[in-house]
């Protein structure tokens, strides 16, 4: 009787162990097939990857889209790490450099995870789904890693050459798994265009036309002062508003500070600058296109004590409330396509 009971308990323990192992394998397979990353669990479900890890440089044609212009990365570096307990999964970093001086982006650093499925390398990029892809028919021969990429974000043929001693890694943010480095572009001059100002009187809304000046205060042209003048046409009660600001270029982002009203502070980025045009995004939800002015003279209209002035055509309105701007800074995910925003909120003027 004692022997039978012992045998029964042993059988139950074995069944339980098999059940737990089976559930663990199912969970691992589920995580892999759904783009997950299982940390530290060793399984023989897939053939181990040999020679895939390392530092590489090659022909990945990563694209940077700014408005209607597309720039291709001139140099792309790839770092591939294998999980120390399971060499069928791992992480990596993609470092893309843009040498075209018109491209506002100098470099992008992009984190990714990878795992093996059906003899293909599946690459998941958390900050940009357009860069997710699979690598088929891959092989490592000598110092070359080759294969076929299935995904719209890259060229179809993969050719990477092994690197030794490359050490410019870890640039991406741990929080966002992505980092972007902008070109420092000197900003100066006088421009005109639509900066998304409007005046609402009752049920009627009047759009303003802006003139804006950037006056450098250092030799490199990376900081200075400026003025923004918003003009309205009749029958709007307001003739113009004159706004003083200071500005500074920080890591490719043009930061405008309005001392009289912090809610109007603006971050301008993705700047495309030519001799006659100034295109940019601002505050993550707005876009403007400016053209160069010649010999504009009506500056210095603001009140020096407040940095702000408003003038009316005939009779001053009983009350005017300045627009409040959404002051959001671009942080986080890579913007693969920058679509035009027709009516971004920048400033609200209401006259009762």
C-alpha cells in the first residue's frame, strides 16, 4: 500500500512538472510570435543564431521625411546584442547619419528588439512601426551579414560589414527608446507668412498676416531678440499686435520666449531654411511657411515695459483677451510622416 501511494505521488508530481514546462514553452512561443521579448529564458524551440551579434555598417536606406522632402541616411550603423541566456532573441540600436545640409536632422538613434521565427529575424522598433521588418535568407560569411529585408522602411537587400571598436552607442533615450539630433541652423532676417493668429469678434473670425524678425546677438547667430507683428484687415477692430520675444537655438530646436506671456513660448523644429523660405513645425501640432521680406522698416512697435502692444483702427475695443497657445515640446516617438495641420491652435483673441 505504501509503495502504491508513493508511485501515485511520483506520477502526479511528474504530470505537474510536465504541465508547468508545457505552459512555460507556450508562453514563450506566444511572446515571440507577438513581437515580445522574453528576458533570460533559454529554449531550443528555434535554431540558435550564430555570428548575428556585433557591430555593423551598411546599406540600410533609412528615410527622414520633412514636409514634402525625403532625405536618405548617408551612413547607418547597427549594433546587435544577443541575450546571454538565449541566443535566439536580443536587442539592438540603429544609428543613422544624414550628411545633406538641408536636412534638419543630423542623426537619429533608434532602439529595437529582435527574435527568430521560422528561420527569419523579426525586428520590432517600438518608436516607429514603419521601421519594423523581417530579415529572410540571412547569413554571416567572413565580415559580411547579408539577407533580404521585408518592410517598407528599408531597402530590399541587406548588406552589412562588420566593424571593430565602434563606440558611439547608447545615444537613445531610455524613456522613449529614440533620440534625434538636429543641425544648428543660424536664424536671422525678416519674414512674412501665416503664424496661425486670428481675432474673433462675436461670430466673425479674422485671420492675421504676420511679420517676424530674428536679430542675432552672438557671432554664431544662435541666439538673439525678435519681434512679431500680426496685422488684421478691416472690418476687424484690431489693426495690429506687436510682440517682443527672445530666441535661442538649442540642439537644433529654436526656442522662442515671450517674457510678457509664457503661454506663448514656442519650440520650432524640423527647420528647412533657404535664402527665400523658412519652413518649420512648432509645438508638435503646428506648421508654418514663411517667405523672406526685403527692407521692412516698421519694427520696435511694442511697449518696452511689457514687450507687447496692440493698436486699433478707430475705437479701442472694450475688452481683448490674448490667445493662449498650447506649449507642447516635441519629445518621444520618431515622426515618420509629418502631415500638415490646417488649424493648429496658437493664440486666441476674443473681443466681447
